[in-house]
C-alpha cells in the first residue's frame, strides 16, 4: 500500500508540473496532460489501459 501511495503522489506531482491543476479537473487527467504536451500516442495508450480496467471487475473466476 505504501508503494501505491508513493507512486500516486509522484504521478500527481509530475502532472501538476506539466499542466496547471485547475485544468486537470477532467475524467482522464493523465491522458489529458499527455495531450497537452503533444504526447498523443502516450495518451492513447493510457486511455486504452483505462478502458480495459473499466471492464475488468477484479473477479479471478473467469
């Protein structure tokens, strides 16, 4: 849990360094920040991963 917290805080710091925090009030802040710095391919990969996570409910009995 500590590792996840450190990673979350690190991503938040980097995102607010890239884009003003007032602009990050969107459903996909990481992909949005990547688009703002013209990293469209990275934003696409992040969005694709987020979509995959929406459809996985964590049930290992597949």
